[in-house]
């Protein structure tokens, strides 16, 4: 357990200091599935989705599904850092914009809240 905490802190430090690429991959799952995912009002698809993200460019992530509350999050370097602290981070070599680079991947899940009828 202590080793995992130390690893998470080390990874966070690397990301925050820029030792890792600013470009990475976000894989977003929702429960229930098939929610519409938007990045800065451009539809990425229905969940689950995987997309490239550059944390030097803040963006707005929106999740919509009929009968559920819309969720809006601001993506940024701090958002990536929070996901790392939650243990949702993988480091390694990933293909981004057609090239393989040492980078990061955040795999995260959002539980959508059903609207009261």
C-alpha cells in the first residue's frame, strides 16, 4: 500500500513538473453507458470514449444522457493531477497524433445521476 502511494506521488510530481508529455489519452466510461460526450461543444461520441487531450489547453467536458443530469467538468493540468491521485493513471508509450511518444493515459468513470420524475 505504501509503495502504491509513493508511486502515485512520484507520477504526480512528474506530470506537474512537465517530465511527461502534456499530450495524453483520456478514456471515459459512464454508468449508464451510451451518454453523449462533448469536448468544447464538439461531440466525441457515445460513452465509453477514448480521446487525445493536451493539458496545456484547458477544455470543457460535457456528459449528457436523456433522463439524467448533465455533467460539466473543466479539463486542465489540475484535472489530470486529481485523476492521478485517484489512481486512474497509466504511464507508457502511446500513439498520439500519429506518433508514438512517452505519455500518459487516464481511465475514469462517471456515475450519472438520474433526474427525479
